[in-house]
C-alpha cells in the first residue's frame, strides 16, 4: 500500500492515524453532526430487513435519505445519510452495527 500511495512508511502511518482519529472522534461529539452510516448485510437472515427498516423509522428524525444496493444474491449495501443530534446518530449506528446479519458497517461523521 505504501508504494501504491507513493509515500514512505512514516507518512502512511500518519495518514492511517489521522483517518482513525477522524473516524472515531465523533463518538464523543455533542450537538448536531452530519454524515453517513454505510453497512453490508445478509438479506437471508430472518427478520433482519424488517428490523433494519424499523430502526430507520424509529430514528427518522435524523435520517435525511437512504440508498439500497443489491450486491449479489445474498448481500445488500445500505447507505443512510444522517444529520442531527450526535447521541441519536450514535444510538442508530450502534443498533445497526449490533444487528445479527450485519457483516460490515462504517460511520463517517463530520460537523456541519
């Protein structure tokens, strides 16, 4: 990866650390934030799609938009655009990430 990026190891570690800190610093944020919750899940897991839809309806006050993509016969990708209270967005992200059948989740939050 270092050679692909055209940087030395020190610079690569610096870039990785900045990305890590930026990705997790919002966990302590207060007030209004905006960003995305992106996740991949197995749509064959019983009741998972209904549960994920219910979660989104429960938190619709912070959801601006969502997009659903069929990746293959088993997996789906959902991207949810969020804006609102950091606490409620954390709660939504934690509930999605903790759902059985969610294989991967990434939260990208910025301050508006």
